[in-house]
């Protein structure tokens, strides 16, 4: 009897050890992708978190411009072959890139010029991919009417990122302390805000405050608006012609980066490269 039980245990142990890791089922060649979450260099202050004038940095000022150069050199270590940016198609990124290559727009503070176009120029990449997208909420409101729909007006009521609960107040402190001026260099601030832990807590901001509006209104708004917009941006990146030898650099606002991290690290098609791992 003991011999029989021992044999069963050996067989069971062999069966367990023979099980493959989930990743072993998806060993197809993958395209490397680097997501660079950025603050908006020209401070349009259109996001939920507004940066006070006293906290803003001027990326064209001599000292800060040198720090931007350091950041550019660091990102170039990824050796991208394709560059995607947070922009709408009507922004005409490739026309602007052509003009940039001719010497124009060098005085624009926007990170799409200071980072994306500069890197493209220096690495002789002649095309940018604009990946921004409207959300399904935007589509539905256009189709059914924002002002005339009791449903849309109902779920969006008070969804304004103005919550005053304890955790929302902690996020206010967290984001204020994360401003670039609190770091010794722009590169150090980018390493901090592109870390896994920062993205984890940054995305957590969307799961508090207005997310708790009524029973499901906050959750519905998040999924219809913000999360859906990022899913569409991810889909736009998927649509960029690529193979496993390509290296796609994505430059977007860091709020997008925190969601895109989740999507790319879960995707069997891509190999997500940690920003802090570049050497």
C-alpha cells in the first residue's frame, strides 16, 4: 500500500513539474515597446491635475534645456524604429516633423517637439504615428446628443475630479510633490514618474473620488470615457505596421502611460520595456 501511495505521489509530482509556465505558451517573437509618460512641457493644464505657475519649469531655459538633452540621450538608448505620440491626426504630425527637420519649431515647448521630433530627427526617423482617440462616450454623445440625453447627463453629474475626500487629498499632495522642479533633473523626474509603483498609484487615482459616485455612475464614466480612450489608443498602436525587429517608442501624458502599462504588460504581442532599465 505504501509503495502504491509513493508511486502516486511521484506521478503527481512529475505531473506538476511538467506543467509549463503560462509564458511558455506564448514564446512567439514580440515587438519591444517603450512607453514614456511625460508631463506636458507647455503646461496647457487641461488635465485633472493643474500645475501652478510657481511649480512649472521652462524647458527652454538654458539649465533645463541641458536636462532635456540628457533625457533625450537616455531615451535614445532604446534605439526606436517607430515613434508614436499623443496627437490627433488633424494635428498633422508628419508635416510638422518635416518642418522641424528644416529647422523650424525648435522653440516650441510641447514635448512632441522637444522629445518626439528631436529624437526622430537625430535618429533619422521620418514618420510619427498619431495615436490619440476619442472615447466611446464622445461617440455616443455625438450620436444621441449630450444635452438632450437624460442618461448621459445623469451618469456624468458631478464627475468633475473635484472630490475632497481623504484619499483624493492624499493624491493632491502626491501629485504636487511629483512636479519636476522637486527633482535634481528632468531625467530623474521621468525615472520616478515612469516607475511601476508610480504608475500603480497614478492609475489608482481614477479608482477613488468620482469613481464612487452613486452606485455605478462613476465606474461607468471611467469605463466609457477614460479607460475606453486608452484602449483605443492601444489599438492604434497595434495598427502601426511592425514586426518583431521593430522597437516602438510611445510618448504620451503620464496618465495614459499608467493605463498603457497595464495593457502592454498583458499583451502577448509586445515586450514592455521598463523606462528605468535603459542602459
